[in-house]
C-alpha cells in the first residue's frame, strides 16, 4: 500500500525537485558572474534548503548530531559514508558555515542544471575515476585550496554510494592526498544513516518516510597522528554509528 501511494507522491516530488534545479541554475550564474563567490555560495545554500524541503514531500525528515563540535577558523576534511544524493544536500545545508567542497566524479560536471554548474564553479573538484593520475592532481589542488582559505572538503572514501546502507570498502588514496596538502586541517568523520531508503525501489517510485541522520564525530588534528592512525580511527568512527 505504501509503495502504491509513493507513485503519485514521487511525481509531485520530481516536479518540485526539477523546478528547483532549473530555477536556481540562472540564479547561480547571475550570483557568480555579477556578485562573486559569496553570493554564489549563498544561492547554492538556499537551493539545497529547497531540495531538502522537496524531500519533505516524501515524508523525509532530517536530524543532525554534534554540528557544534566542528572546529572553526581551520581547514576541515569531512570523511563520510555515502548512500544517496541527499547525503550531499544535507552536507551543503547543515555544514554551510564551513563552505564544503566535494570530490565528485567528472560525469556530474555536465548536463545537470544547478548541480553541474556548482561543481564546476563552486570550488569542488571533478575526478576521472579511470585516470588515477588526474584524480590525484585535482585532489591535491583541493587540499591546497582548503588549507589556504580555511574551508572544508568532503570526501567519500567508498568511491560510490551504497544502495543498501551497508558501507563498501574504504580507499585511502584521496584522503591521503588531502591530508598531505592540508597539513593544518582537522579530520571530521561523518556517519550518514537511512539516506539509501529514499531510493529503496530505485529512482521511481521513491521511498516514503525515510528518517535521515547525520552524526558528526570528534575532530582529529592531522598533525597529531600518522596517516595510518587517522585512517583507522576515521573508518572505525564512521562504522560505529551506522544503524
């Protein structure tokens, strides 16, 4: 019965979701080209607030824990498990004070209104997963960027989203490069829960009533640990709160 009900609600969701992306695409362009980075970032923040409200149409709720523990006025590397696109919307909105920039696959850099524009012009980096050399070069630039501006990077060491909530194997490479080129940064592990449930049936229909949560773990200063210790502690922390 719930799945049957989700069909018409999914149609309504996609109408509002698509309109949000279409409307904010030119708004982003104007903000960036006429008013600069700050205005563009504000437009992206507001867009993602609207995208979260679109999720409310599906009965989706959002909860965050320990946001206030994130270090201020220092570069931060958020390391998170990945379950769906709503992981990203939650992070952009709830972590907006830290100016989060993402490590994303290059395919997302074209063809998606608002999303592609922000990834290409908002400070995030696009990697070619078939070209490890290119990926490491752009991740290096992201590390240098957050180090210089005291902003934040978001990296998903699984490489791709888990469609069942069960995390995939974590890769060290991207995080190692970020740590090397942002030596004054803090690592903040993040655990996402239940985001995958929105897509439990696939892209259509969407799941109803998912309770998304984002748990912020204690920060670790990179300079106080070896990379091996950082990686192990981060991995353990993320897994500890997966439900």
